[in-house]
């Protein structure tokens, strides 16, 4: 029996891989109380589609062109607070998870989960629950315990400011300090200061480490 319209969970699929969106759409088609109302291939399109389609749940990838899932989640939560964002990601890094939770995501699960877990996750965040993949939750708990016992260097956990995230993205994309200064209309000295602060906060000491962090957290992607 088909669920009545008012009881349907309206889902928007956001991922830059068409084959993944098609696979999830096919999977959800077998669930009578869930309907896929639309798709988006990047964060900018996701925000626009949320405003157009008014879904209940956005199933959001993190690493996408134009705008990543983290920024899209922030904008969606500001523009449509009632919409639940469920992150579907490859990465279980605790710092990464903390960022998306702070951005307003209702849940975070890994792409390797079984189909039943994904469907259950959609239902749970729609019902108002928060959801974390068990392995992700375990890492967050470990991180919390380290903080409580003072085993974690505070400098490595200090969050980046929005400007520092911009600078990090440009560094990871291969821009030099003068180029970043020109792009962001900053002095070269200010860019160098941001670069120093970023490395201190992340406890990273070379550009390779910065690139890895930017990839892991969805600031940049490999095409």
C-alpha cells in the first residue's frame, strides 16, 4: 500500500556522481513512505533545489565541485531550518565530522553502509533524531576522552576561521602567496600570517599535509 502524500518523506539526493544518485534513487523506490523529489550534482545546485522543492531530508555528499557539502549544509540550515541534512561520506575523520555537525547536519553515515542502514538513517533524521555511523561515533568519543585527559594538543584542534579556510583551499589548489593575496585582496604579509596559523592549528608542517587535509575535509577534490 502506498503511503499517503502527507506522510511521505521527501528526499533530495545530492552527489556529483550520476551513477550513485541513480543507485540510491532505485534503492529508495522500493520504500513506500520515501519519495525522491529531486537531485543535485553540487552544493550550489543543492541549495537552489532545497528552496524550490522543500524536501524533508537532504542526502548530501561532501566532496563536490563549485560548493562542497559542508558549505551547502550551512546555507541550507540557514535558509530552511526545518530541512534535515544527512551526510553520506567516505571519510570518518573526527575533525571532519565535528565540522559538519557544527554546520547543522542531523546525521553522518559512511558510504559503505548496508542499504537498510541508509534507509533507517533517513527515517531517523526525519523523525528528529541525530545519527552517527558507529565507527564515526567511536572516534568522536575517543577524541572527547583525549580532550578530557589533556592528551590532545590544543593547537591541533583549534578550528580554522572562514578566512583561513579560504586561504587553505587556495594553497591546496596550488596558488602561491602572491597569487592568494591578489585573489583575496590581502597583503602578502597577511597571507603569510594566515598560512602560519593554519599550519599551527592543523599541526601540519608542509604543503603536502595541507593538501591532504583539504581533500579529506572536502575543500578541494581530485577530478
